[in-house]
């Protein structure tokens, strides 16, 4: 489930970047397929990090109470 959301965010950020920068939008027909491929390649790497983080048993009780950089 998290891989679908991560892939959507990566694709959206890439496409918005390509289409909003005038120098890149001229080459959009070549860059957008590159964004698609890049988002599919990077998604499993980021999903592995996020999925491990989502498992509460890996945190331990003391780490769960104090939080971390992301959750505060």
C-alpha cells in the first residue's frame, strides 16, 4: 500500500517540476517518460524505508514515547 502512495508522490513531483520549468517543458515529451521510469525505480527503495518505519514492533517502547526527527 505504501508503494502506491510513494510512487504517486514521486511521479507528481517529477511531472510538476518538468512542466513548471520553462527550459524543461520544451523537452517534456522526452522527460516525462524518464520521470515515469525514475519513479518506478526509486519507489521500492523508499518503500523499504517507510514500511520498516511503519512497524511499531521495531521501535521499542522507549523510542515510541520519545519520538524522533520526523514524528516529533
